[in-house]
C-alpha cells in the first residue's frame, strides 16, 4: 500500500502534523515544567505582597528592629510567607525564618526595574525558594519568599490544562491534513494515471493527446509525452511511407529488369538494337536501385551517428562556383541559365565533400523543376556570424502544405514519383533533402525553403519558383580531439 503516491502523501502529511504537534507540545511541557501554574500563581501572589508591604508605613522602619520583626512575623503567620529585610549591602536586618538559612540580596537590575519573572534562591538546606523583592521607603530591601512546590507527574498533568486542548487540536489538524492530502494526491496522481493509460493505449496503437493539468512538473511530463507521441506517430507514418515508397520504387525497376532479361533469354529481343535497348534499360534500372540502396545506407549511418565529417577551412564561394560549373552542361540541355552572385571569399569550417553533396542535391533539384529557357540562381551572402547560400529555381514552387514536410524522410511532393528529364524518368525515395538537412545540422547550420513571389504583372501563369536557404556558421563548430565532427 505504501508504494502508491497517494498513500505516501497521506503518511507524509500525518507525520508532518504529528511531528509539529510533538515539537509544540514538547516546548510547552518544558516551559510548564520549569514554570508550572502553581509557581506562576505563587510568583504573582508574592509580587502583590511585596508591592503592598513596601508602600509607606506598611511596615515599621528598620531603626526600630523589634517592632519591624514583630510586624513581619504577624504577616508571616497570616499569609504564610517568609519576610526578610536586607540592608543595601546584603546584611539581614529582620527575618521571620532565620533558621531556614540566609536570603541573598536580589540583583540590582531587578530591584531598579521589577518584573514578573520567577526568581528563586537555594537556602542552606538545599531547598528552593521563590521570591519577590521591593525597596522600602528607608532604602532597605524587602524580600517576600515562599518554598517552591514540587509536583508529581499526575499533579502536573492535572494542573496544566493545555494538554487536553492540544490533543483535540492535534486530532483536528490531523483530519484536516488527511483531507488536504486526499485532495492533493488526487490533483497530482490523476494526470499521472491518465499518462499511464495513454502509454498503455499507445502501446496498442491508439493515441489521444493528454490534457495539460496538475502541478507544473506533471504538466511538463504530459507535454513531453504529447511531443514524444507525436514524434512516434510521425516515425510510424514515416516507416509506412518508407515501405510504400521502397516497395513501389523497387517493384518498378525489378519488373523492368525481369521483363527485359526474360526477353533476352527467350529470344524476343534478338536484333542487336533490341539487345542494346534491353541492356541499357537493365543497366539504368540497376543504377537507380543502387542509388536507392546507397541513400538508405547513408540515412541509416546518419541515424546511428557513425558518420565522421572532416573539419577543414573551406572557401564556400569557390565551392559554390565549382558546383555551378559542374551543372552547366546539364543546364544547357534545357537551355537554363546558371546565374551566380558570389563574394570574393566566404570561409567556413567543415567537410568539403559533404557540403558539396548538399549543394549538388539542391542545384540538381532546381534544374529538374525549372522549365526550359529559365534561370537558376546561386546567391551567397556573408552576414554577422554565418554564411547564407540561396539556391533559387524558376519552377512552379512548392505547395504550402508541403513546405514544412519537404525535409521529412521519404516525403515526396511529386506524388507520381517521376520527373521527366532528357535522360528519362528519374525517381527517388525522398531521402535527398533529408540527408542534406542532416549534413547541414551536423555542421551547426540550418536549411529551410520558401516560395518566392512572382513579379508584379507577370500574370497567373508566371512561375514563382522556390528558394532553398542554407545557413552555416562562420565560427567552427564543436570538434572532437581527432579534428573530426562526429554526427
């Protein structure tokens, strides 16, 4: 039972209330034991007697010792208190009970400012006396004292009336604490129970977002669970998309390879030109399958964080200019103009081959989706602490709903999975941009995309195009002791 949070809260509150009450009761008991009620009452009574007797003409002056002693003895017999008159230097002038030892002179501080504090002294036999003292009109000191009472435990409990109310208050406080613990435990444990139920439901393939409630710490847990569940759902959807994409992209080339190889085997493709065409198609489809497998292996290595990136100074302006030159022949086939706007130099730190892979992928996509006779622009801007590379195409742009998903793995804007090029249909599995994002993030950078606005007056048919932006820090990213960036 004590394993549950609710039971532990109940027990904690009960122990807290009990501990506080015990501390309070202990303090009261110690105080009452040192100053029991009879002693406090006796102190008050002695103080009243001392004030009354110290007033003018209540007692004869000390110059007539016999009259003073007789008057003091009459008071002693009537009130059952010991009266002692001391000179300012502490000598006894008159004492109604001299046989019970001497009486010390009270402190000067007390005599100059009498208080209700309980004062006592020990006589020659070891007995404690409680006293009150005042100055007499003639300058002597009157001490009114009485033996201090010794109470048994039963008498102490009977005399001190606070124990019963304290016990009642303790029971009431305990009940209130338990009710508060029940409410507080429900407030805390209810969202936790909902979280446990959602976890069990998610393990069965069902998920509904948790409502954010309870203490801030529990709200953070619920929020983290919702985010985790969304990522799990996205991952599951990504896996489903992967299976659908890979099965589709593998089925088509395998069918082509199987069909044309069968044509070669059964002699259907017997002419040299037919054999050449069949061999070319088989080779092309095999290359596409090889690229697909390589992309899958690359993304798996990035996920496993076993890819190492070189850390070397790179002039990004030179790298981007070289990428533009490499794609110039491909651009000429579609009569596309490669335009570059590059500064003299733009130094970053990273892996040259990996960054070249990123920009090659972006330029290749820009050429594929730009119409014949248009332009592809490569801009490079050096800002405060980063370098920004823009790859701008002249294509139809990316649908708004796809902008946030374009870098997801296996996601393809082109639902037909085909892009017509002079070399034929080129299809992929939607891993190129996902790999590019992983590489850029490993360099401490960010990659994003947006659609550019068509010029005013260009008409509805005017191509807008999209702009891919890669931002890389000028300062080198964190590196390992081997001088390599581990992703």
